[in-house]
């Protein structure tokens, strides 16, 4: 009885976030953090049922082209301008378990580095066939795929001559609200990664490496579209060898 | 027996090989609306023209209707005009609409999740929802009714989790295990939404003397 109870408790708790792996709230080189960074340490709580549960988005909410930024905003028969790419990978938790049936949202600038947004006044032109947003639901293996054009780098006001490396923003839900995460994906070989103050908010090189997608020649479709591989990890549940034996996984 | 041990070791190795750290967070940036509230961002007709989470209740939803209005401000009192606020809450009976809810079946007409952009002129937000029922804490004690909040924006490097409690639930708030854990009365007050004629008013301070309590959950 005691063992069962312990097992349930342990199974339902998320591994604590490693706040040295994530960027700290205040990052001096990224000026926007100055007044938007809490100064108190967050108060540590046990997971409650509110944290291990989360919103469920059914496939019925998702349209067949929602994941395809090449065409999901384009006029019929048209396509966005730029380098055609697909990005694919697996969504897993820290224990290596596939996270299936969950929503992923993504957004990005167009091939010239311009966002379709009222606040973006960069001189690169908008593309009338590119909206810049998409979404999908992971399959039973946690796999996902999106098609788009490679986003262009863009300059941003941060006190100097700062340019964002090409990137795609990702919003991830997971299964429990405690797993909620927004991050960005970069492209292998981009010299701007190393110079970017937003990338540099992450202190560990290995952590930055987790956000860099790799060119994937195997999945590249001849005469059609190049592929990049990007695997994403969300928090896993607290787990011990003893618990694994009880669960038989 | 030896076989079991071997199997167990093999499984541990497999697990170790697959283990990975959580992907690190990056700011949502100033254009978060394109991905999370595209209709608000001006992408007319995108995804059917309705932003996910923009409507939380319908005529079949059970429970007391409430309006939560609020505002997010930074450390020098400047409204956060380019962020998003998400909420996640129990239904009228204290149950979550999720397959991992093991205590019963939640109201099928209440998803429990909402998402709103902060207003681009004054940083305000509004949620039309229902008052949640009570939910137990990890040790089984009942918590006061509350709603989970999550905030993402430019300049926020890792999404911020907090909770909103109700100003007219004084008794339950007094006994709440999480509020008791915070201890400091001044800090506790940052989590309690004031009752107003219109509903509840919840101001979130990212920094400063009145910095809201954020949680590591
Ligand atoms: Fe961006």
C-alpha cells in the first residue's frame, strides 16, 4: 500500500526545472529583460493536479494545411517566396518518452526577415503569400513536421548592431501545464547564432546546441524541398529505477 | 533472477541513452501574436478566424460566470503591451478537463484553458470564465479556489507561472496551503484579485515593490 502510494506520487510529479540550463530572468545584454525580470526567486511548490493536467487540443481543431506555411496564407495555386524547407523531429520528455497528440505552434519572419505584424517596420518587404504562422499536433510517436520558407535574419533595436539569426519560434503544450514552453529553433552553420544576445541568454553551450536544427539530407526531397531535423524535449515526470520496475517500462 | 537483473540493467541503459535535458526556453519576442493569437495579430481569416482560447464558456457551461480583468506592468510601472496571458483552471466542481484528471469527469462544455493578448495600448486583458471549484494540494488538503496564470512576452526569458486567488474567498484563502507557504502577507496580497462590481481585478507586477509571486511548479 505504502509502495503504491509512493509510486503514484512520484509518477505524477515533474522533474524540477533546471534554472541554470534555462536563461536567467535578467540578461544584461538583452535590454528588454531589464524591467521585465522578477527579482525574487520563484516559490517552489509540489506539483498539484493543475500542473500535471493541461489543455487538450483535438485533431478536429487543426486544418489539413495548418502546418504548411508555404501555402496556408497563399492565394490558391500560389506559394510563399524563399528557400523551401521542411522541419521535422520528435517531441519527447526528459525520460525519452514520446509525447503524442499535443499541440505545437510556430511562427517566423518571411524569407527577407520581415514579420507580418503591425509592430514590425523593417524595410524588407512583406510577401503577400506568406502569413508566418502554423500549428500541428504530434503523432503517436511524438513526431511532427512543418513546411515553410527559411526565415531571413533581421536587425532589432537592442542598443547596437544586433541581428537575429534565422529562427523559428515554437510554442509547446505537452500534457501538463507545468510543461508549457516557448522557445526558438536556429539553423546549423549560421554565423549569427554566436553573436546573438538572445541566444546568449542561455549560458551553457550544450543547451544552445539543443536549439540548433541539423540539415537532414536523408529526408530532403529531390527537386522539391530541403529538410532540417529538430527534436524537442519537454519536462519529464519524476522517475526512479524502482518505479520503472513497478510500471514495467 | 540474473535474467531479471540483466533486463533491468539493459533497460536502464536504454533509458539513460534516451534521457535528455529539457529544451531551454527563449523569449516569445514581440511578435508572439502571430503564432499564438494570429487573428489579433491581423492575419485575417487564419485558422478559421478564431484565436485558440479566446472564448472559454458557452451556454452549456456549468458554474458561476465571472469576468477577470487585469493588467501586466513592468518594474517601473510601464504596461506590458506586447505579451500573452494564458490561464488554466478547474471546472465548477474542481475537476480539470484532461485525461490525466483521475478524480472524475469534468464539465465537457468547459475546456478550462484561455489565452488573451495584453492590450497594445494599456497592457490590460479580460477573461470571461467561471469560478473554479476547490482542488486538493499534493498533501490532500483543499486549496482555495484559484486559477493558474502563465505569462510570455519579449524580455521574459522563461514563461512565468503564477496563480490568481479570489478576494471574496477570505476564509478559504486563510486556510490555503500555498498561500500559507508564502507566509509574508504583503507578498500573499499580490496573488489576490480584488472583487469589483464588474468581477475581479488582477494586476500582475513583473518586478518592483509589488512584484507578483511567481512559482516554480
Ligand atoms: Fe523572431
